[in-house]
């Protein structure tokens, strides 16, 4: 009897200790990030280390890419079928697009103002800077320049939905999902079995997402280790002012601009950042918004956005609402102009803003989209494309920051549109349970 009592006490104590010292996923990802930076720094320039780590990072990216298309397809079909009619879907789409365009213009304006104030490209000696090959971006840009606006719009409508899914063409997938969802809603009771099928697919894929996220710390460790071992921190030194300007401006944009927008709907931006801290760490370390798309959709639903709004706005936002990317593009454009001693007038900068706004939307989903957009923009305002070769070497490190900003912007967009639709419904007690820890929103 005493032995049984002692055993019970031992088990209870062990359970308490395990619960107390259990690391949250965010903590595990952060540890993976730090260890990756350390290992990458130690093995800087080592191709052997890169070849060992790369497969582990690639595996994580492939796991996430594998489930993104089924989740987007099923979630949007269920969401649109739940809305029920084309008029309501059209209204939701129009409000989303209006918000996206407005925030894009604000982000570009903030980037231009910051670049004019801090002058990151002034006084740089180009002979001391290393140039990186950007021929792939140039080829892609030339391909895109050959397309008219009509071609870009037509590309959104897939001739073969299955092919669009195979190629991961997100805009075409979204268009097909919306049309299919409207069809399911239109046939009423006969569409219920189809709706239940896609609801099941969505639930299964979200379960698989949570399963794959257990591997996230290893994936983050590998990806950041490869990045640091390949580029190191020394590449930042000659372009330190540019990097500081970009990151400083992005932090300002999130805290002040997005913070004000969050306050309008009654949300504290820091509470939102706390809620999505895991996703921000993932997006930052992988430079990929896709890795967090399923979880952001789920968390914004918990935060008060109806499922049909979160499922529609967030995937669409990853093509049309890239706040971090356009902010960076505005700074990079003025950086190159300053580096070459080219003085852009206020009207040229306004032109730059409008061109960036249009090209960033028209080229969504293009590989290396930020550089491709810049190349297309440079040809419009007469900036030398060769200037991008000087910053291509640190683009990966800057890309980490702008991806995280894109995630914050799209998370907030779902809540703002929900508020605009009069359907924003935050938890009654003002709190969410996240990884066993209460996160106030």
C-alpha cells in the first residue's frame, strides 16, 4: 500500500514537472532558429554543411506545399458555398480588394518616405560592393513585360483546373474554388454531399498541418542554417544602412500603421502578434508565407473572423496584399537611384508608387516576384536594372523580414474585412487559448 501511494505521488510529480517544463511550439521553433544561426555561422562558406542541412529544410517546405492546395481549394469552396449567392461573394471580394489596394498604397508611401529620410544608397562606393547574378530575374521580367493586362487577367481563369493545382497557381485555384462553391450553393440539397466532402477534406488537412508542424523546429533549424552558412552576416556590413532602413521601416509599419488599423476594429496589435508568434517565426525563418497559410486561416477564425471570410481573404491576400514586399520594393528602388546619383522628382516617385501598385498585383505568384516587380518598374522610370545586382546577395535576409510583415498584414486583413462586413466576433471573454497559454486579444 505505501509503495502504491509513493508510486502515485511519483507519477503525479512527474506529470507536473513535464507540464511545467514542456516547451511550446513557438519556443521549439525559436530554439531551432537560434541553433540554426549558430551552426550557420560556425560553418559559414561550408558547402558540405549546406548539402547536409538543405534536405531537412526542403522536406519541411515540401510537406507544407503538399497540403496548401487541398486546404485552399476545400476551404474556399466551403466558405463560398456557405455565403450562398454571387452578390454576397462579389461584395466580399470588392471590400477585400479595396482594402488590399489601400494598404498597398500606404505601404509603398511609407517605404518611399523612409528612403527619402534615411537615404540608404547615398555615398556608397559601388566598386566595393559585390554583384550577384540576376539573369534569371531579368529573363522572368522580360517574359512578364510581354504580357498585357488582359493576358494577366485571363491567366486567372484556368483552362484546366487540375493543371492549375499541379502548378500551384494560387490565383487560378482561388477563381475555380469560388466558381465551384457558387455552383454547390446554387444546387441546394443536391450539393450537400459535395459540401460535406470538402468540409471533411478541410478538417483532415488541418489535422495533417498540425501533425507536420511538429517537424517545424527541425525544418527551421535547417533552413536558417543553410541561409547563414551561405550568405553569412558579413554580406550585410557594406549594405548595413539599407538593411537597417528596411527592417526599421517594416517594424514602424507593423506597430504604427497596422497598429492604428487594428485599433480601429478594437484590437491591440501586440496581442495579435502574440497570437501568431509561431507563424511569424516560421515565416521569418523560411521566407515562405505558404508554410503558415493554413494555421493563419485557423487562428483568424478563432480571433473573430467568420470561417468564410478568413478562408477567402487570407489566400487571396497572399496574392494581392503583400505589404512587406511592396514596402521593400519602394525602398530598394530609391536605394538604387541614390546609389547611382539619380534624383527622382516627387512626380517620378508618385509614378513609381502607382507602377509598383499595379505590377505587384499583376505578377503575384511569379518566382522571385520582388525582383521581377522591381525590374519591370525600373524600365518604366529609367533606373538601371544592374543596380539590383548589388543587393541580390542580401535579398534572402531581407526577404525573411518582408515575409513576416506580409503574414501580419494578411492576418489583420481578415479581421478588418470581417469588421467591415459587420461579422467580426472576437471571443466573448477577450481571450484565446493558444498552446495552453492564454493569449489576450
